[in-house]
C-alpha cells in the first residue's frame, strides 16, 4: 500500500478501559504505600509483586471495555445491564486468575471499576458524584447468577465484625471515594503537594475512615485501628509532602508490616478515586509531580 492508514481513534468504551487500567497501574506504582505492593517491594504479601499487579491490570482491559460496551448497548440502568455486567466481571476475574496463576490481585477492583466504567458510559458528561450514584443504582440491583460463597474471606469478616464490605461501598455510592479520597486528592494538589504525594494523601484519607475487610481478615480490630489511627496521624502531621508526615508514614508502614496487614480495600478505592478524577481532567488536572 502506498499510503499510510490513519490510526483509528479509540472508541468511548476503549477510552474508559484505558482509564480503568491506568488507574490500577498508577495505584500499584504509588510509593511508599503502607503494607501494600509498590515500587519498593511486596509489602505484607508473599504472593504478590509489582510485575504481577501490572500484568493483572492489563489483563482486565477487555473486561472493562466489554462492560462499557454493554452499558452503551442497553443504554439505561436496569436488570439486563446488571446481569450482563455480572457475567462480564466473572469472565474478567477468570482471565485475571489465569494470568496470575490463581492469585487474587484485583477482584475488588473489577467490581468497583467495572460498575464505574458502565456508569461513565451511561452518563458521559456527568460529574464524578453523579457517575458514582449511577454505579450505586446498578450495584443495588440483584444478579441471580452471582455465586454465593459464605466462606469467602470478605463474607466471613463481614459476618464476624458486622461491617460492610466492597459490595456495600458500591451500593452506597462509594462514600470513601467521594467523601474522603477525591476531596483529599484535590486539596493536596491545591496545596502544592505534588501529584504522588497528593495520591498518597488520598489513599491515607480513605484508610483513615474505611472499615477495610482486607485488614480485618489479616489483623483483626487491632490492625484496623492501627491503620485508621496511623493514616489520620500522617494527614494531621501535614500529609505525605511534609517531613513530619513522612515520619508518621514510615511508622505506619512498619506497623502494618509487623501486623501482616495490607489495606487492599483502600487500594481498590484509590484506583476508583483516580478513575473518577480523570473523567474531568480540566477540573482536576494535577499541579505537578514529584
């Protein structure tokens, strides 16, 4: 052929899948995160590493694209879309587990980002809060085909401690994201913290309030209390951009490792925060990076 074929612009569904995967990659790369996989190492995990987190995130791109396409096809919140999203999410999880050789890297993130991708397709010009509320309406619909596993880690923790898990976060409109993560991200940017520190502050804001079932599973109420108190201490000391805040962050990381506690639920919600933030780039463009 004598002429170059122009590259076709990505579809709306592909752009949303790009945003979802990028949010997962950026969450994984963010360092230093207390107890979590990051650029320094595996945190409190013996079966995870950064390369695996990247591979897992990339494996989910087709699922996120398909969920956005399903929303485009059905065009409205309803039972048919909810059931389609459930099936696509399970297929995405199967592929994730194939890529990770059975390690659960992003099960919670599939739920959160899948719903948000579909909601963003249904409401392409909506504010983050409106997208989250649309996702919540979807999450509250039942999925008759969803497997019920009362012995899963999350189900046992919710039963034992009487707390709400990832499913309820979505059903309530992601309050940890809209009430803590996103406001802190924007506030820290405005204060000149730098992009990486602003993201760390957003994670800490989520951790300071979230009843993280991953931490409860690994370290019980002691671990949850240390996570919440330690995250608040970092923010109260000036956040990740300040010297005092960094000292508090190192102490929190040390204690989370000693407790074998990893705030995986907070990490998934940070990814949701970054996804929603990027839906409105003009309003939330980073002031800088470090």
